[in-house]
C-alpha cells in the first residue's frame, strides 16, 4: 500500500522521519501547515497520517471516532495494540497520543481503505485558507501570522453502509467558536457514493494565539502559504 512509504515499523514500534511526515502532508494531504515542515522547530507528524495508519492497521468501521491528545515528533515510537472497540495509541514510554472508538461492521478491503484515506486527507488538508479564513473573518479574529497554530483535536465518521467503493467527501457545515485567544472550529461533512449520502463526519480543530482580524496580514499569510505550496 502507498502508505508504506510514510512510516517505519520495526522492533521499537512505529515511527516516522521528518521527511516522511512532511512529504505525506504536502504530497498526499496537500497540507502546508508549517508544523509539518521538515525543518520546523516544533515539527509534528500530521494527524491525518496517524488517522490513515489506523485505517491501514485496523480497517474501516461503521462508526469511528479519533481523539488526539499529544503531538508526535520524529523521536516518538508508537505501539499499535491488537484490535478492539477502543484502541489507545501510546509511545514506548506509555504517553498517550490517540484514542480510537470503533463499532459496527468492519471492512478490510485495501483498495477502499486507500481511496478513503486519500479522499479524507485531501479534504482535511484544504482547511487553510479555503475554510478557516472566511470563518475567522466572520468572527473578527485571526491566527498569529508569525506563528500560525492550527491543531487537529478530534474527528468522527459514521457510515450508513460499508458497501461502497469510492466515497467522495463534501463539506456540509462549518462553525468557529471563540473563547479569548483560543477558538474551536467544527467541520461537518457528508460522504457520498454515486451522489447518494452514505455517511457523515465531523472534524474538530483548535486555533490558538487569536488576535483581531487584519485583512492585510491575512492576505500576506495566504500569499506566503500559496508560494510555499507552489514551491512544493
């Protein structure tokens, strides 16, 4: 599976190089969050790569929820336990990073898993600027352009059926709730097969270091983001 290029599995557990995490973010998820830059001071492995690994290891369940509790960097070695309704991903020191709740039917079709991974992470990677900027403008706030912090908090998927082959993801509703210098963003989306809704999902993200909205600063941030994207 294509995912094999983006992690290392050996006797010490599952771990990642900075290059693997950064390449997945940019080339698979189309995500240019500076936290995933290979030379980032606070580098972290994309949450979407961890999500993808869970599907790769455990298959697709009808109901799945993912809660992130820590940022994984290149020094962490993760342990993926045996299948169960609740899976907790920890490192070799016992620190928790991801909790997964799973229920309902299970589909282990590798082609479907690969397609859903690519569809979801591509959808997820479009958060900035397409979704976040209009939300921030509406609320009159913005992230710190010098140190943009957008953190993946949780997500869930609920499928009506797993008798599918290539579901598309379509944004349904977005909200941003601001509390002081922090904000919580919620994306709701539907999964469609042949234009028919076959499931739905929700993604939660946290914005930190919020300040008053400044259109010129946002324009400059978008320009930097797009230049970085064009450079690959």
